[in-house]
C-alpha cells in the first residue's frame, strides 16, 4: 500500500509531547509537495499553489436582467434612462410591463426571484398597482405570484426590491419573470432576476473536497460571498499573482479529482454535530462529507463512491458525537491544533480542518457537560507552547477564558475560506525599516488604531477593501494583524509590507500569536514561553506593538506585563483594552497603555474621545492618546482622514504611527528607543522580576538600584561581572543607567565605567564620569561605552566608585546600535537632490554643490565614543582622488565639527554599489544635538541610503 502523506499523524501525540517539552527550533524547509509541519512552526505549510487553480464559486448565484436590456420584452411602457417606465394616461394599461427572458440556466430547487421597481407616489391610496410572477414558459405553469399595492412601496421615486421565492422543478426549461401593470400608478423597472442559493450540503461536500485536494497541492480556490463586505472574487488572487480558471459547474470538480478521493462520510442532519465528526473522519480517510440527500448521487454512476462511514442513527446527542470523536479519533490527529466550528457553517474553514486533518468540535464552556468534554481535549494539548484553537466560540469571553486556562490561544478564523491556498504562498517576508519618528516635544501625540486584524477571515474578506483605499497613506494609522499570518498567510503578510506607505504601521492584535487572556494563565513558566514565541513571530512578521487582552475591559496583571518585558524584548510597547489611558512601565523597560478609547464605531466618536482625552493638558509635558476604532460599522479609511483633519489647526496635536507613538513615549520615560538592537538588560540589584548577575565590593541594594555613598563606602567596585560569553561578536554599546545625589559643588571624578574582556584581561573601553556630566540631581541618566566584542569571550562590565558622591546604578543595558536614519526620511534635511528609489540622490547635471543630507538634530546619543556609518553609492568611481563628498558630524549648538572625512571617487570599490563609510567621534555631553551631514561636490552622482549610529 502506498504510504499516506499523513503518516506523521500516527505519531502526532508523541510529536505534541516532544514539542511541549523541547526548545523551539528554526523551521525546517517545507516539503516539495504536500503539506508539512516543521517543528517550531505553529501552523503547517502547504506546498506552492498550482500554476493555474480552479476557482469554485460557493456563493449564491445571481441571474440578473436589466429592464431596458435586449433579453426582456415589453407590452407597454417605454425606455427611460436606466430602466423601463409606464405612466398613467400615456401607456396602455393591463399589459405586461416586463416579460421574459426565458432563461434555462436556473438550478433545480429553491430560488428567489426579485423585481427592482419604483413608484411615483406611495401614499395616495392602497390600490393594486402591479402583479409580479414567475412562469415556466414550457409548461405555462405560474410558479409563484405576488400582488403589489401602492402602499407596498416604502418610499417614492426610489428603487426597491420585491422578492418572490419559487421552486424550479425541472432543469433546462425557460423561466420568465413578469411585471403586469394595471395603469393606476407610474411604475419604473430597473431589473428583474433570480438568486439561487448554494445548497448547504453542497457547501460541506465541496469544501471538504477542496481540503483533500489541496492537501497534496493547493489547486482549488473558493469564492464565498456570505461574508459581509467581502473584497471580491479575484482580489487576493490578483494581488498575489495566483492564476486561476473560473469553474462553471462545481460538480465537474468531483469528476476531475475523483481518483484522489477514497469515498464519502455520511453525516446525520438530525444530529448536526455529526458534520464535525464527519469532517474529522473524512480528513483521516481521504473522503468527503456528504448529506444523505447527496449520498445517493455520489454512490451512483458516474461517481460510484464507496461509503467510508455512515453516521445516521448512530448518535442522539452532540455529547455522544464528541465523546466518540475523543475516544476513537483524537489519538489519530495532532494535538497541536483543534478547530471550533459551528455545524451551521458548512463551508469556509472546514477545508483546512479536512486537509490537516484535525479534530473539529463545537462545545460551549458555559454548559457544564460540554465544558467537561472540551476540557478533555484541551488537557491533552501542549500548554503554552503554541497550542492553537482555530475557528470561533459559541460565546467569545467564555471560550477565550477557558482555553487561556490551558495555555492555548485562539485564531479567529471560522469564516476563513482559503487558508489551504494562502498557507502555500512563499514564506519570505520582506520587512521595511521603521521610518524616522518626529522629535519629542511638549505635544499631544495621538495614535489611531484599526481593530480586528487578528481575525484571519477579516483579513481575507474585508481588510483589502480598506487597504485598497485610494487615499491610503494620507494619515498615520495602525493596522492590526496576527503574527500567525507568518504561517497561515505569508504571501498576504508580505504583500501588506510591500505595499505599505510610510504612514501605515502593521501591529499585532490580541494577544500576540493568538487571542488569549494571559491573566488566566496559571503557569508562569509556560506564559514566559508563549511570550517568547510571540516575540519570535512578531520579529519575523515585522511587528513591534502588541495589544494585550484580558476580557474586553481587563487590565494587565503585573506578572503578565513583566513577562512581556522580560521575554519580548523587541517590543516597543503594549496597548491594553482597559480603556482610560493609564501608562505603566513594566520592569522599567516596557511601556503599556490602556487605550483611551476602544472600538469607536464612527469618526464622530473618535473625535469626541480625543477631545475628552486631551482635556486639561497643560503643555508642560507630552501627553499620549491612543484611540482604537472598529471596521464593521461606520468607519472606512476616509473616517481616519476626517478625524486627523478635524484637529489640523491645533499645532499641539501630532498624529503618529503606533510604533512612533511608543518610541516617543519611551524617549519621554528615558527608555531605549529601539529595542530591536537590544542584547541584554541586566539589573544592578536583585528585584522581584529579575536576579542581578553582578557582584559588588561596595554599596548595597537601595532606591531601585545598587547604591554607594560617601558616609558608608570607600572607593571600590560597586559593580562587576557578569562574565557573559553569549553576546554577539562585533560592535556593541553597553549603557549604565545612573543617578547622582548632587550636581553642584566641585566637578569631582565620581565613577569610572569600563568594559573588560575577562578572557584576555584587556579593558576594551573606559570612561571617567564627572559630577557636571549629570544634568540634574536624582534623575537617572544613561552613560554609554562602545567597543568591539569577540564572540565567545567573557565580558565584564565594571563601575569603580570614587567615594566623592552618592551614586545609584539601576541597570546595565547592552545593544548592537543606537539609531538609524533613512536618507529620504522625514528627519533629514536637504539642500540638494531628490528621492531616488530607497535613497536620496544628487546629480551634477541637476544641481551644484551643497549639503545633500543634513540633520537630524539627534539629541539621543549617550556619552561615549560613537561611530556613524554613511551608506552611499556613486555612478562614477573612476575620478581618482577627486573628492565626491564630505562627511561630518556636527554639534548643532556650538557649530563644532566633531569628525569629518573627504570621500574620494577611488574609495568606492565599484560603481552603483552601496558601500559603508564610518566616522568615529567623541560624545562628551549628554543630549548634545548632533547633525550627520553629506556635502555634495557636484563631480559625480551620489545616492545615500541610510545613516547608522553605533
């Protein structure tokens, strides 16, 4: 027998146990064909979609005929613009205003005819004005009829739709839709037609068929129009470059893929939850789920499917169904993932569940017996290590709370239609650097956030409609998405990054990798593991801001905030759903803010909430206001533009992206502005959230740090260690966060800071700190030392106390760089040149000499020896020793040039290739405002990419 491509299912329980116990490994490459699930990956990968896929329509089918079109006929009335009209005393009464078109395309069974009509006056009386009907032209039988009174119209001079359900008994016979006019009122017809719904059992059949087929290779894409506001049939297909052929008859796919299907699993409509059981069994047995009505057709010619399992009459309750699933099939499927899907949803996510396959359940935690059954499944899933519940819940809060207790997060996705296709798109996600933030001042900074992007079905069905707004990019906006898109929809994630503007900021919805209430996690170690996994996914997804949920209005527990601070070091900040705007800094490294307003339904509500949040501002310090709005009611992209325009006359209000918002907040609170460069934060003293790795010869734990003072201590090392060997090789910066008791009096030498290679005994860098280098007494200030580290060598960070003042050291932070500025970004100024691709270019044919780059007036560079790297290219490196540019670092306050370099043509090793040029300069004054400049000599074209501060 040919081995099943899902032979991994036989060891799925063991896989889950190993996965839960082991450290996450880097994802392995996906297999060339079929689905794979590399260790460390939360969701599986499908193989690349077929060159041309079958596009199957699972929406209601509409046959529409314009009243003035050639397919309809008329016994009275006349053409009137966009319709056909009959008028009293002008047109012949008691005639058919419309009849035809004798269409033979309507399916057998239930259909709904519609008539789009308008009237001139709907209140004059209640007399009969028209009769609409549906007629079989072959037999002459009237299939349905309806009289319309004048008062049947709700409004005058407005087209209204009148529906008429009917049963089409035979395929292929001409059907006409007629409007009989009595000559008593002005009536105008816009169109007539019929809507044929997709039978629910066919949705289940073809969706499970798609799951089996796409398991081997994604070859079927479905359009499901049941989701409100859906983007359209071809939106994501075209955006991702996926080719397709529209399939006119979905039953042709049963024939096309017959040899890949083993048979049918018949579910019992009398016990709806048997559809979920049938979905799981169909996935295991390579079958499709079929209703009893369809079973007769599928077991007969030309399909001749065998019956793999007949569930009719086997169960009398849903609990029996899920107990059987647990007893018989739970051991055969992965425990990493479970799907919650209402049996009323016949299609959508059901293909994904079939393809993997997984257990499909629909259990309500608020019902004791169902909750007990649900807990059986949850207790066997990997706690805190990427266990996922996909789909949705009978009730949101109860469901999320229950799985949170088991360290499992929810991916809202019950109406996601094509994850079996999206999961096979390329996994490479090309991230863009964060644009330069505006300077911090005493302003009101407002961040606008669009909710619900963590919902995978929303991303598939509505997100792109908003993203495609013609004016997108006019205002800063945070777009929530799920980091799990890295597995579930990597191509879509990459598309969003590729097409984003500098004002678009992708951020994470609740609560990172999945929707969970972390306050309900009972095991701190597993929460830490989940947060670290979230951090990894967010890093690779290009997300730096995250929303933490604990029910709809719950604050974040301190232990949860501390976990994110310790185990998600790349995050700029957190938002929380406990509205009110309160700011907490966890572990003194990670800011979190309760949103000032949640789920604003309209632009008016956003304006109102902003006005409320800025009330009472005194302009003596920055204020931070974060507003969340939802996409489901009265908001579109223009809503956010209108909100920003409402406040444009107030120069004290600055609208910013969420990542800039938290960068500014971090700067205000003296936190690292760019945590992506963070190597390690080490506390000087033992705290409730971290154990210090340092040793001490003098001083004691006091005042939130390690303190030494003149009255109690002599000169000595108040800090040394930790002899760490795991830091990366290359340029590093280590920052000591310190404060002093007094800045007046003698300018004493108070501390010597150094970094020592304990392996070789060589001091890599040192810096003497004097009293007047502190800006104020009792205020923490950063003192930084830059050096080159040798990978694997033991590093020691030391603070030699000089017994001249009271000194407190809070923490020691090591990073890989200090800042980055894009040459074309908003923070840089220009006297010459223009934007060129991803850089700024100056050309001698277009301008004379001048500064092509100046600014950014950077006041954030800590004291110490610093390096600035300019990334440049030229179109001509053959001009020998001719100077093409002068690079320098300038103190904007004094005008002093701290370092400079003439850059000649021969220093470029090749033409039209970026190359790095570095200046080293002394930074001796905290918060000194610096410029990094490029002077263009107009001898060859130069393009600047970015400037890095180390």
